[in-house]
C-alpha cells in the first residue's frame, strides 16, 4: 500500500506582528456545504492563547473569524455530519490541562473528563489526540506510538473512558510519530486513515500517513512526506472526504514567525 499527495492550494497566510499572530495560526478547515469551516489558534503563542472558528468561501476567501474559547492547536473533524474541533487548554498558573470539544455550528464547548485522571500536566495525556467516528460513537486515539491508547467519548457529558484492553499506565509515552489529523473511515481500504506529524525538532516536523484497523486494534505508519523542508513545522490538522476523494489541511509554520495553511489531496496507489 502506497500513498502520494497532490498539493491543491495555499491559503490563510498569517504574520506575527508585535509577537501577535494576526489572523490565527496552527489550524485547519473541512468542507461543509459549499464552503469551508474550521478553527485556528489566536494569540502570542503562550498559555493564554484562544481558539477561533474560521469560515472560508468556496474560493478560499476568508468570510469570518470568531473567538469561541481559550485553547491551543485545534484539530477539526466531522462527527455525525457536524463540524467539531478538539483542543487542549492549559491553566497559565498551574500549566495543568483541560481538553475540549467545540461544536463549530452551535459554538457549544464541551469540557472532557478522563476516566481515572484529574487535570494533568502535558506529560500525562499529551496533546496530539486523534478523534474518529465508529458505529455513530466518538472515540479518541490518545497515542499511536509506542502503543495505542484509546478513549470512548460520551458526547453529551464529555466523560471519556478507556477502551479495553487499555495500555494506559498513568502517563503517555510517545516517540517521534505523533497524532495530526483525525481518522476517517475509507471503504476502499476498509481502514481508518489519517495523517500524523513526525517531530525531528521543535522547528522541524514532517507529515506521514497512518492507518488503523476497523476493530481499532492495529495501527500502521506509512509514507513520510517533504523531508527536504528543513526548519519548517508541517502539522496536519484536519481531514475530510468530498466526492470520493480525501483532502487534508497542513499548518506550515516557520517557527517562531509567519506561516500558512495548505490543502492537499491524499491519493491511494
């Protein structure tokens, strides 16, 4: 199984002016109706940053950007035909994290509570979570390497419980291979498919394809792309399917300054 990518368009070019990111950074969109909807991180790249809902028209002209909640690095996905974003929100005083789901239509913010885990430092549960829909239920893959850790989410209450057999031992251990986009189910492969990011350093990330079995028990890491783009953070942030094709959005950031979003098509060979 081999994957290639086709670059579609660059858009949402942000600038860092007096340390503030002018239109928001580290975000992504999905196709919704004739237009696009998603979310971005706003602020100074510190613990007080916020999340805004962004809307683009079909020609990628920015329609609106609206504050919704405090948080960082939102990933956008479709669940039951509704666009959502997932983000994490640190307390500036304690640096303990709250995880949130955002309904991008109603603007409802659902704070997640994790079975057996109180508010935590980053090392406990990480931040690169991967939502997916299975049998009309919402799941979150918390880590992919070196082991799978998966939560099942009660979308009404925000309560999350570990999927058994759970590998969670009180702390999430990760390698260079980390989450990126949510998973979407692909009928052709009979697998869940998405794109993660590989961390070489704080200023150099590439992206790669990951697949997950329908039973949520077997994950595989596939092609890595654009290793030649040294000193560029390339974080895949959102994914969607349209007319039988898979598209995903990558946030490109020349840390600590300017950047932009890129839309790609994922091609299965």
